[in-house]
């Protein structure tokens, strides 16, 4: 339920001026998104000399579902578009370099729109060639160590995109668990012949070739892929027979399984994670054959959260991390446990991938700088792209705040309207608290998105706290809201609001709160616990953990957080449910929801709206047709931010 992934980035271009610009319309801010290019699926060759990435492009309906693949070789050279022969765009993504760095495998639907296949292109140039011709959903291609095969994740015959964020197909007839299984498949790099490998009943989320090419490390679970990520185990899959052997059943969630250079162990990220793909935890080492002992935590007590990992040729494990609201890259020596920070800054790091020699490629951005692709040694990053250099923010200078809550230190980001620091806007200002999704996530110092971009342009401060349950402060902090949703984390948020009132010219009578997913829940919960907020906008929030447990399609995510199912311990669910305290609510609340949301089904929004309406609290419910947990249609995205601003204006701009 990760809110930051939910809507398209909303950006704004401000003309260079010492005086504050007039308040733009929401649509003007929204439309400026086309001025910024976004980067995904960054890859770096094994020798660290070449970098590839995909850039989002607009489809005919205005959505960003297309992609263009670029390469810079050697790194630092002028980027060259690798795909799109004849000027035609397609969905192109997931670049992977061959072991010798001469070829790139990627996914594209250039042959038949909507039908993704594995393609191969020469880094030196020439027309890309389609390698496979299969029917289903493909993801994450990886070359074999000898360069003769390309593995990929494959849901054979499926028309439904994987993951809980997409709009789920409507149920009809007999309702059953989704039978689609994502398996490891292998394509011959010369002939394109495909062999589906891993077991038919094992859903594989992530995987890695062993150095000798004989086995795979696989993060997988038996049964439905959407629902069972949170109980996934670590497997070794034989590359010849396809047989799978579980080598570790972790206490919590795992991500990023990566073989060591000697093939004797597998490094993973392990921790309490509420969303597949939004990773955070400690770095663990798991022996492949058991001869080296049991699974070992390499970073116990680390005051940060690892989010990506890669083995270095030195035998150390490099990892990207969230740390104290910022981003970093570090490495740990498995032999000694020594951790060395290579780079840390008030920036957000995305798509990090490192080569064995230590060179890395990533997308970096911040509140001050829009995203670009960078490469090199962490701490000595060199820009590979400069396509967004013309973009200027429509907000003021961000501040990192720290405060005490229940004896612990908590951090958050405060983003002011433009011109406040320069004295261009006197008096007290309204503020909206933006609660992040997850709960296992973190508000990062990244180029603002959706409300974060629009609200400052409309005269609002935006406060983005990282309360207990967030990444970036160690595993104990991330697990701090277990069996306590809405308890300590709301106290952290409210004490953070107090800190803002001491530190900035914010009007305590004009406070709002908003969020999506878990942020939507925190919004619903907050207005049942306090009357400090004069307006609220709740997106895809949970009003009743009891009913939610039986409605959503990913209920296993709740077990580590609540300790048991709702049928075994209903009281622990009830004590954190807004519906149990609904009569306390006085705050006018706008409720937003996607019609085909399988992660937080629409009955949650209906129930909250119906209760407020019955109690006479100003409210409105908006359902977005054919949308899932992630809102994809640009018209719906614009409507959400436009309605939100109008709602806050009505109650906070008095």
C-alpha cells in the first residue's frame, strides 16, 4: 500500500523571479509534468562502463505506459536511444546487459502492442531483434553467466498484469484464488526457444543466477502470488531439472536474493515489509548448502534500512539504504560485519544497481533537483543525463526536522510555499500533513509528487513525517507499530506538528491531513482521535481492519503486524479501527477510491463516507472507474489533486 507509487508525478515550472509568482491553477501545475522526463530500470554493465535505462513516454490516451530505452557507453558519453525504430514508441523496459557488456536484453511490445516479449540489441548499434514469441506476462530478464541464455519471470497465458497496484479483474461466477503462477523461464539467446523451468505451484517474486549457471536463487511462495509475498521463502532452483529446494523460511519478509561470487551463499534483505517492491530491512546471509551454518544478520542494530543489494568482487555486499530521512550507499564485509558508508545525502536514490568493481548507476533527485541518471563510484557520482536541467521547483526550501516522541527521536520533512523564506508571504500559513503509505515506507527528499508538488504552489506548507513504522531508522523502529497501528505513529505525527508550529509560521487553526493507502488510513484514524485538523482528504484508506481482512486480496500482509488473523484475535484489529471511534469525528473529510482496488477494496471508502454522512459531518465520496490501488488515468489523477485542493481551500483558506 505504498502511496508514493500511486499517482503520476506532478511538477511545476516557476519563472526565475525574486518575488513570489501568482498562485497558478492546479491544471497548470499538473500539465507541467510533461516538462520532466522520468527514468526507470537503470542497469550497469559488469565492467561498469555502460549504463542503460528506460524513460517513460506518453501513450495516445495520455497515460505514461510507453517506454524508450537509452544507453550511454561508455558511461558519460552522450546517451543514445537504443530502441524505437522508425520513431514508433512501445512499452520498453527492464534492460539487462550481457556478461561481456556487448548486448542488452529488454522487454518490449514493439511487435504486437500489449504483448510483451524479450528483445535483444547490440550496444554498439543496429536494429533490435525480438527473441521470444510467447503469450503471458514477462518480467525481469537476466543473462546467464555464459551469455547463452536469458532467464525471465513468466506468467504463462495471463492477460492480467501482476501486482496488487493494478486494477484487478472483476470477479464473476465461482470466486477462487488467482491460479496464475509466475515462474522462471529460460530463452536460448541464439534460437529464442523458451523453456519454463521452476515448479508449477511455486510463485517466484525475484531470482538470481548462480555464478556457475547451474542454479537459481528464488524468492517464492506456494499459491497465489498477490497474496503470499509476505510468507515467501528462499529457494534454490536447479537450472536443468527445475526442482526447487527451500533453504530458508524467514521469520519476516525477504527481498533481493543475490548469489555471492563464490556461489556458496545468498544475500537477501530481511525485515518487516508491508509492500512488495518497497523494500527495507537488514542484510542477511544464507548458506546455500547449510555447511556454513544458519542464516546470519550482517547488519544487526543498523540505524538504517537496506533497500537494494549487490555483491562486489571484493566479497563485500553493497547496499542502497534509507537513513534518517535521507538516502545512502554502504557496504558490509560478511567476514567482519564492518559497515562502511560510501555516500549519504539529502537526496532520494532510485533504481540503484552496482557492478562488481564498485561502480554504480542510479536515478538521483531531491527537493532542489529533478531526477537524472548518474553513474560512478558512490560519492563521486557523474551525471549521465541532463534532460531536466531546465526545471525549476514551485515550492520553497525544504527542511529536515527532528523531534522527540515517547522518548525517541523522530524525523520529517517540511516543504513551504515558494517565497516564504524570502519574506514574500507574511503572516501564518495553512499546512497539510501528508502521511505516507506502507506503513513500511519513508518520506524521502525527492522531487515532489502529486499533493507534495501542488499544495505548496497553492500557498500551503506540506509536512511529511516519518513516524514509527517507517524505514530509515533501523528494524526496531520499523516494527514500532506492530499491534499498535494508529497508536504511537499518530503520537509521533502530532508531536511533529507541534515541532512545526515552533519552527515555522504555520497557523494551528488551519491544519489539514491527507494520504493514500496506509496514509489514507492514518487520515481516517486521525480525525477519529483528534479535532486538531480542520479538513482531511482520505485516499484508499481503511476504516475497519476487521472487515478489511475479509475483503482484500492480500490479507497475509497483516499477520506480521497484528500477530494473528482477525478470527483469532479480533480485539487487536478493533482497537486500531477508525469505525470503532467514528462518533468522535468532526473534521470535514473527502474520501477517494479506485473502483477495482484489490488492495484496499471500495467498501472501506463507502463505510467511512456513509458513517460521516449519517453523523452530519461534511463529506464526499468519489469513486474512479476502472482504477486499481494505483490511479493510472491522467484525467483521474488531475481530478484527485484538483478536488483535494478545492476541499482544503474551502476549510483552510478562510
